[in-house]
C-alpha cells in the first residue's frame, strides 16, 4: 500500500514539524532538535511512512 507524500507532510506539520531545508533527494522537517527526512517521491511505501512517523514520535 502506498501513502501520498503530501498526506505524510500534512500529518507532520499538524504536529509541529516545519520544513527546515530541501536536500537533493529528501526534504528535512524539524521540530526542536529532532529532524526527519522525507523522500521526494509522490507516493511512499507504507513501511517507510510508518518508520518516519515512528521516528517522529507519532506512532
């Protein structure tokens, strides 16, 4: 199953994360000192999205 990138970003931003910078292959979102890398794909594999949310402390 695939998750749309914009839905993942919406979840992060609604929980206090802000865009910190654009990388070459990833965008970096930050909340305090915690940084999360979001790949630049239109759709993200569910396992990857779950790992990103877990790293962010949301699941």
